[in-house]
C-alpha cells in the first residue's frame, strides 16, 4: 500500500469528459436513430475540437462510438444530413417565421443554419475522419458497448465487454495508460480484479452517499488490494453544471426542449427569443463562478474530479462548449491548476479504499435501478439470460451471437425506456438484438449482420 507524500500537491481540477453514443448507425433516422449521432457531431464533437488541447482534459471515447465514427460511409451520411436536410429544415422554419412576422426568430434561424454549414465545412476539412481528429486527446476507454458492468451475469461476459473495449482502444490509438471509464460510473467491488487483470489502472466512482456531499474524502484517490485506483467524482462540483438548478437552466440559455415545427431551437429558457451574444456573456459569468467555487473546494489541497457526459456540452446545453472554453481561461486567471487523471496518478498517492463499499452508479438514486428497476426489469432479465446462454457456448459461440449480445447489453435501451425518451425505439432495438442472437446461437438467420461494424476486435475470455 502506498503512503501519502510528505507534502501533498496543491489543489487541482480534473475535467473528465465521457463521450458516448448508442449504436444507432444503420438503425433508423428520424426521429430516433442516426440523426442523434449526426446532431452530436455537429453541435458537440466538432466544436469541442477547438477546445481540446488548450489545457489538460481527460477524454474518454467509448468503443461503440468509435465503431460508428469508423463505419464505412457513416460520415458521408452525416455530411449529407448537414448539407441537405438541415438547410431545408431551416429554410422552411425561416419562411414560417417571416409569415408570422417574427424577425427575431428569423435572425436566429439564419445564425443556426450558418452554424450547421460551418460544421459541414469543418467535417470536410477533416476529410470526414473525425476519429483521427479526436485521437490525440483520447486517453481513456470504456466497455465495448457501454454495458452496466455490475448487472452482467458472469465474469466471462464482463471480460468480453472490458477487454474488447481495451483492445479496440489500443488498435485505434496505440498507447494506453490504463484509464477506464465504467459505463454509468457503475462500480461493484467484484469488478476490481477483472479490471486489474485487463490492465486498467484507474477509473472513476460515485461515493457521494458513502462519504457525504462535500466531504474532503472525495478529493483523494483510493485503492484496494484487488484493483485499479478509484477516483471519486465530486458531486458537489458537478451539480453546479449537472442538476435541475445547474447553470444550463438559467433563463438566458437556449431552451433544448421547445422546438420549432422543423426541430430547431430558437427560444431561451424563459420563453423569449434566443440572444446568442447575451448567452455567451452568461457563460463567462458562470465560468468565473465555477472556477471560484472549485478554488474554494480545493484550497486545502486535493483533486476535484468534475466528470460530465461530453454530449451535455453543445448538444444538450447549447452553450456548454463555450462555457468549457471560458472555464479553461478563467482557471488560468484565478490560478486554478488543471490536470488530467493520468498525470495526477503519477503524483498523488491513494488512500485505502473503504471495505465493503456498496455498488454504486451516477444514475438516479446512485444505484442500478435506472437499468434494472421495475420499469425495465424485463430488459435486464433478458440480457442476463442471453449472456448465460452465450457464455455457456464458450468458444463455439458464433461471433455474430457475441456481437448481438454486446449490442443487447448496452445501457442505453434500459435508460431510454425507463425515462420514456424515445417511444418504443429502445425496446424494439433490444428485441431485435435478442432475436438475432438467438438465431445465431441456433445456427439460423442471415449471415449479413446489422451489427457487422460493431466491436470489430472481439477479445476476452472467449477469444
């Protein structure tokens, strides 16, 4: 067990961006399907490229997202969406706003249309290879298809998820320092030896209910004898951004939920026409507040880990990337040190992890109920049952069956179903993958799998 350094490093902030999109490539367009990915590319990933590299940020890319960005002709379809669909949808809304004599909405729609055109230009500048542009910042990986690992039925099934994800990262990006994002931040102690065996050196965990909100214990890494270093995420800091009362709820920011007839956002949270310049001024105000609060949080030392879904920035919270840019600049002004978790691991000595820590996640209730509660218990049961059947086949399990299992295990279907966010789409997806898996195990079904681009590097205890 390591001992603490004689003089602890000064207080710092680690910004962790967890980048993930469910496997929608080839599975529908509007209102549910590939359009989710194209919108995230235009409003989040491309703008984020202008911020990455300005300061240390820990960026995790899920293998399933990378699979889609790498899929043949996928980004060609994205470019067509940006060049054809979005200009036409803006044109129709602009015509409607003019007919209804709303010049403020016309101006905002024209600005929005120009932003989509700029995103298309940027994607073309990259030669359609967004993955290569993200590669220099991609330091952490995750499970193959974003499965909630504590809900898996077998060590072998968890091994396939973990090791396939790691093999995917190494194939694409080369060096890997051992950073592994647990999907949904879901951790159980039985996973620790499996993660250690796979080469994971560090991960993030949610321990708010164990330590208490605002406890200084969240600012110190932890380690057990069985597994990787556990970085507690700091809920007190994250809630400044990610909560019902967080910055994105401010009246002057763009309302994500209220839409025009053709699915555009032109109003503020307070119902007035959106004013982009006023919203940018608000990001500067909130960045200064955020950095000041983090400085106070770490004034006695420690590392504050602020972990966010990347798609919150730019996609859900339209001004989020601008806010992040301002946070990086404001940190320099206020003297707040920024670090990546890989670098922090080399200079901060962990303390012993608590014994008998509960199974936790960053989901509602800090437990696994979002993905296994009464509303979606059938999905959890189906996935576990399918895993047992597939693992029982051992090395005789067809690769297609394993890929369909990985797709079925995605946390996204239960999350979307539990929240009622996408109609019957998540249940249809789960049912389709289960049916294809059963056909593959029985030796039937088409050999041309719809998930042929998913997890091209299968690895783990079966392979």
